[in-house]
């Protein structure tokens, strides 16, 4: 038995002592202000909690370490302090997608608790455990400094939602609720009797799938159903730009990257689904993958997609007469420049939830393009 306090409430825990505090908070206590943005790698700070007055990452804190401890999440710290910091973040525009913000709010509370007047360097040092893929950190730094001033001067602020015309500041919609962890992301939603999915991905970027054996996985605890490509009722291939993305790879087909899905497990818990997915055995005929961009663009390069060029698009941007400008320039530099496509690298867990709805489904999606999500799902079904 592990005894500790959670937000002033006594807890007696006699479950698996090796699971993380983050797992316990979210799955047992339904506390979703703590987020998992890095799959338990202690890399993002979104799961930050207070344990015995210190900042701790709940994703790497085992339940076995909590005996006698006092644990606080945003739900348990004084509301006046939490809300003031959150309003400062909103006022300074430091809440965008907001997935990471509850962790920053907790960090701010703990920083100002120990150091009421932090310098900008001290603020930056405190933030080194946190990732934010939206704001660029400048607004977060300003919000923390602003919070310190408000607390020091015992001031409060009221968010002004009145419209004053073009160019005026208006607080972001639901930014305050997001900052304190009350606005639900899709991965924060729970429904009675909910089942969980896990995917079996390819082990190789390019290989012919000879056999998919789900027999052992089907016997695994909590498994309800295992799906493969043959279970897809509609079109098996979808895509954003071209329809070149198979939902699942069938036996006899060739994988194109290690993100290709071979099977999907549905079970009564996330853990049971993941354990079963790991038991799915696959036989391959492994090929040499295309991994170099320049090699892929050569005339006789192996094609990633049959009967399609490896070049998706050739985009040329021109402004003015480049030849004239270069010819008249005092200094010239010639070279080949390259950059990656923009990847937002968002922290939010990619999640979807489907509920039966008369003769269809009600789909909750974490995607930005909900109508495209609907189109693709309908196409697959």
C-alpha cells in the first residue's frame, strides 16, 4: 500500500507500483491538466506537478516513490495564484494551442514561490525543461515576468473581451480555460465503456509483407478485435494531395516507410492494446529503401510509389530579373540551398474517438482539417 496526498486528499494506492504518476493521474483520477507530450521521455514539461514543494515531471515519477508525499496538480494549488498566472499568460498572448500551457503555469507558480523576482536569465533557466511549439517562448517569458509583478504588487487583472475595433487586443477564445487545464483536448476525453486502439507498424521502411500472424495477439488479455487490411470495407487508399496512402498494408504488398500500418488492435485498455499489438508476428522480404533525396531524384532511381515520380512537385518562384541583378552585383555567391518542409512538431497527442451515432459514427478528431478528416473516413468506410 502506498499512502500519499493528492491535492490535499489522502490516497491509498495498492495497484502497480511501477506505473508513472502521470498514468495514475490521467487514467485513475481523470486529472487531465497534466499532459503527455513526449511519450514519457521527460522532454516536454507538459506533465509537471508539485511534489513536496518541488517541481517534478510526473511522466518519470514512479508510484513507488510517493510514500508520504504531498502531490499537487493545477487543480490543487491556490486558485487565486493559478488564475492570476493564467490570466497573465492570456494577457501577454502566451497561450496559442495551449497544450503545453498548464505545465508552464505550474512551473511559474513554483519558480515565483522560490524566487519572487526572477531575472530573465533565471526565467529562461527554469524553462529549459519545457517545450512550446507555438509561441517561440518570448511571450511566455513576458507572461512570467508580468505574473511576478502582479503577485508582488498584489494586483489582479480582468480579461477584457469587449470589442474595440480593428487593431485592438482581444483575449484568445477559451485561452484561460486552456491555460488552467479545463478545456479538453481529444486525448483528455473519456466515455463509459470506451475501448482503446493500438497499431502494429512495419519493422522495415521497404519490405514485402509475406504473412501477418495475429493468432497470439488475439489470445492476449482484454482484446476485443484485431483488424487488418482485409477488414476495410471501403477504399483502402487515401491521401491529402494524392490518394497514395494505404490505411493498412496487406499481405503481398510492399511497405514504403516504417509508419505503414499492418494491423490494428482494439482492447479494453491502452496497455492491453499495446501489449497485444506487440505480439503480432510478421514475415517480410526486406528490400533496400530509398533514403537519400538526391539519389531518389536521379533518372533511374527506384520509385517509392509505382508508376509515379519520386518528385511530388517542382515549385519555381521568380521576382524581377534575376540575371540582370546578379550581373550588376559587386559580390556573387553561387550554391545549392535546401530546407525541410515545415513540420509543426506539435506536442498534442494525435487522437481520434469514434462513437456510434444512429447509422453512422460521431468522430472527435485532433486534426485541424475536420472536413478532410470526415471525407477520408467516409471514403475508407
